[in-house]
C-alpha cells in the first residue's frame, strides 16, 4: 500500500511527518527530491516495523495463563482422549464391583495425574518457545533497521 494511502492523505497534500523528516535530512542530501525519497523510505520502514511488531506479538507471544482446576481438567480431556476413558473405567470399577481393585484405581489416578503434568509441561514449553520466537523477531527487525540505515547512507553518498 502506498504511504499516502496508509496515512489517509490525498495525493496533492503531503504528510507533516514526511515534511519534517525531509527537512531534517535535506542538509545531508544533494537535492530536495532525494531527501523526500529517503524520508518516505524511513516512514515506510517504520510503518512496516509497526505492522511486523503487531503481527509477531499476536502470533508469537500470546501469553495464556495456565488453566487451573476444572479448566485444567477440561483442557487435558480435550488434549488426551484417554483421560476420559480412564476416568470412566475407574468410575465403573468403583460402582459396579463389590470389591474394587484399589491398586488398579491408584495406578489409574497416577496415570491421569501424569497426563495433567505432561499437559502443564507442554503448555509451559509452548510459552518458552513463543518468547524465543519473539526475541528472534526483535533481532530480525533490528537487523533490518541496520540494513536500511546502511542502504540509505549508501544512497545519499551515491547521489551526484
């Protein structure tokens, strides 16, 4: 999208930020046209950087609190279908047998607890990975900013 469209400016009207940046860098440029071009490039980059930050924040760093209690059980049930089957088997063992096997029930409860712990660990690992992806995206954006600065310096030096 062109910068004028993004700033909601008519084509004949110039953005005040673009004018201000062009005036600041005009002393180091050979012509007002190259100053406007560089200022436009800077604004385009900043707009792009803001959009990338928002994108990376939305997809990489969705910090979701760890569910607890009934929410945790519901999340584990959704993730592990075996959880419901095991719970039903324990329930049947307790209700329909006159002498339920307490060892088997205890083992089943331990397996269910282990599923919950695995889910918690996977959720925490997912959050750690999201933070790593966010830090990588920040490095990428800083690198892109440095490359833009180098390109603009080279562009001003090559201007006659």
